[in-house]
């Protein structure tokens, strides 16, 4: 439940958003930013699973929000999920779906923020 009168920030990202490395739920980077900004946070951080799934985009599309952000990339690299040819259309489809429900809501797309265990990105799995 959100606090009445406060703007709602809807965020999606990986374990970096969910809380990897944080000491508590209130010390994740989105929670700290929301507290500083005086907004109500709805954090859809999925550890290891920020993978541009259409159902996630539909959830973001259907949730009320005054600001939306999506931190995309690190899980796609770590799982070696897609090649460059598929990445562009997948991102556009994900964002287009969100825009269906939020045509004028500010939408921020972020690349991964600091994640020391992944600072030398490489796929965890090799494949064709």
C-alpha cells in the first residue's frame, strides 16, 4: 500500500535493485534514493531475473506510477541470454509495453550500476 499524496516510483531491475550487498531492505539503492526524493517506492527488483520478460513489462504497464525506471542489462549478460540482434527489439518491446499503460509518465532506462562481483562482465555460460 502506498502512502497517500506521495508520488509513486515504480522500479524494475536485477539483484542490485532487489538488495544484493545491502544490509537491509531500507539500504538498497532504490530505497535510499526514494527516501531522499520523498517518493513511495514500488521495487520490482528480481535477483538474476531482470530478463526483459513480457509478463514483467505487463506488470509495469498495469501498476500505477508517477515515475518508472528500469535497470536493464546485467542479467542478460550473465546468462548470455541473447545476441545483439535480439537485444534491441527485446528492449523496445519491453519499453513499448510499459508505454501502453503509461504514455506520458517519465521513464528512465539505466544500465547496470556498480556491482563489484561483475565488474569484468562475461557470460557465465558459453554457447553458440
